[in-house]
C-alpha cells in the first residue's frame, strides 16, 4: 500500500524532527496526549525539546515540566545541541536539600500522599498560568512512583488526558518503561506511542531505532526506523518503501570509457537496472566502476560512489594511473565520492544519504563498493537482503544505473561458497576471475547474466596497463578458466602468442 501525507481532517503539529514527521505522514494529530518511551540515552529529552522549539518558532506558548532533571541540566542538554530555550517556559519540580533532613519527614501520612498532591497541584497551576499549546512532561515514571499503585496511577493519567482535551494542548509524556504491566497502563491511555531503542553492537557505535507502536485514527509508516543523536538534535531516517517512489524516464544505454567493455553488454548497460560485479580482491572491480563513473561525468551526468572499504586517496591514485582521473569531476560536483566507516553508520543513515543523492542531486549512476563492507554495517544478513531488495527496486524505478561490488574470498582455484547470495537481486552480473597460465597470474572477465538485451557468452582476458585497461579476445584455447585452474588446449604458441595472433587478425 502506498502511503502519503494524511489527507484526513485532523489538524497536525510538527514533531520538530523532519524524518519523524515523514514517518507520521504529516506530524502528530494536535490536542492529544502521546507517550514517548525508551531507556536512558535514547534521546527522549532532545526530541521533546525539538518538539517544543518547533512550536515556539510558530509563535506558540510551550512548557517543559521536568520532575527528574534540574533546569540547569536541561539547559546543558540544549546547549550541547546549540538549542536556545529562551522561548520555552520551564517548570522544575524536584526535591530540595531540605528533604535530606530527617526532621522534615512526614509521620501522620505517607510521604507519597502529600508529595503527590503537591506535585500535581503545582503542575496544574503552572499550566493554567502559561496555557501552552505544547507541553512536554518529563518524566511520568516519577508520577508512577508517587501514585504508589497502578489503579491510582491509571486514574491520574486518565484525568490528565481529559484535562488537556479541553485546553487545545498537544502533550508529550516521557517515560522509562520499568515493567510490562505499567507500560500497558500508559500505552492504552495515550493517543499514540513512540518507542525508542538502543542496540549495542560488538564493535562500533550503538544503533538507535524508533517505532510508532500506536497512533489512533491515523496511518503511519510501520516498522523500525533508524535515527541518530547528532549536534543540533535527533535525525530520523524513515524506512525506505520502494513502491512509494516512481519516476518517468526513457530507456537509455550507459557506456563506459572502454568500448571493448561495452561490447560485452551488447553496446552498454541500461539505465534503471542494477549490475553485480563480483570476483576476488584485486581483479579490477572498482576500476570498472570508475570507468562508468568517469564516462557519465564526461557526459555531464551526476554520479554517487559510496565506498566502504578502500581508502579514498588509494582509489583516486589507482584510477588516475589507469587513465581514469576523477579529481576534476569530484571538484566540479559531478562525482560525489563518500567513504563510510561500517562501524559508524546505520542502514537507515546510509539509505537517507542515497535518497538525497537521487532526489536532490539527480544522480544517474550509484555504486556501492563493497557489499562486504555494507553488510558489516547491518545487524544481520537477512536484513541486508531485504534492504538491498528495497534499494535496488527504488533505484530501478528512479531510472538509476546501480553497481553492487561484491568481493569474493580466495585468489586462485575454486571460490569459497558465500552465505551472501545477491545474484538474484541484480539484473546484470559481471564475473571476474584470476587464472594461471605460463607462470603468470592473469585475469578473466565474463558477463554471466543480463535480463534485458543480448550479451556475449565468451570469457575474455582483462588486462591493465599504464594507459588503462582493455578486454581482449575470447579465451577459446582454454577450458576451466572460471575455476581458476584452466587447461590450455590451443597451439604451441602459448597464451601470448595465441593472443597476439588473434589480435593481428
């Protein structure tokens, strides 16, 4: 089902987080009470501040009620994100130093009985004074503790819900879940629930993701969505749904800088298709991508190269040595070369960058080099396959030519089977191999799959020189080249002699 911004009659308010507004298909329905739940460190306070500041920027009165943090701590959080809280009313209600004195403890009544009433009365008085259009309540775990039992707590939350319904106020309740039963109490009462998670990894930064668990009377983007806490606030990355993205484009062939390479594809690769380039390390996979990138930039088309493994300077130096200089096109902006650290990027962040290149910069060619590095940024292989399927479908529907570079294990001999089979995702597959002949390590190239158009069925030698690279004649005098251990069945001229004889013809 294709989703778009909600067309219902509900008035909506922005969340202050652009990606979250996209997930909510327009923002929070106004004048309701919402639960924002998650463990410490998931960004609840930051999201609440962004929500209030978005309202303040629209001239609304906003109020932050803090029961767990001091005003100074709240201002410190805002300062770390370059956020100014001058337009935000803040009510700090927390125990004072006098509460440490045993003489001030209650004897006739349980302390919670008195503190609960005092707390709620102070909060309601401040609300009547400010009359905010937006309110953040941090945190409801304090109210839960003061209420002492779940029945009283539930009744108090229900009373607050009805109280705000008559005051044109949109409320965010921040909470740290402590038990299953208590979570259900607050979740069942709230109009909507936004859950935040942090997922530690064995190495690298933690992955954070959010999920709209509930939103009454309104559609939203279901599932988990990655997000980051950066300087300036929280950035959310909506999950990519390929079926929501379509574009009109005309079928057209993309050519590389080498006609001999294009001839393997019957003249070139079709825009709107994906190409898997696979083979052992060092066989020239990245160089072939560079040949298509440079040719596209020479035509004035934009290219995005996403590198997960190789150092950028190494890639540029090697490309220049093979007659494929990219620096000029990078400086002009036609080629965007971005290196990602797999330990420091989430799948959602990468997808957001890719969408930005396609939708904002109108790139025609996208390359991911390598998929091996990309999978290390994922939490699991099954998620990789789903992610790659959505990305491929999205790029195809946008008329983008995409390259997926997969490095296989081993150098000479049969390849080690890989648990990561991406061949069914790609429209085209280019296979590179090492093979041994006459005491030298050679390279072979062959197109093994092409869904649209006719391609060559031959296996050819791939050679690299200081002037570039070229695809040689078919290796007809060999059998078993793709195994890495070929058998020579030709004349006594040997490989070079046979190659020169073929070239002379």
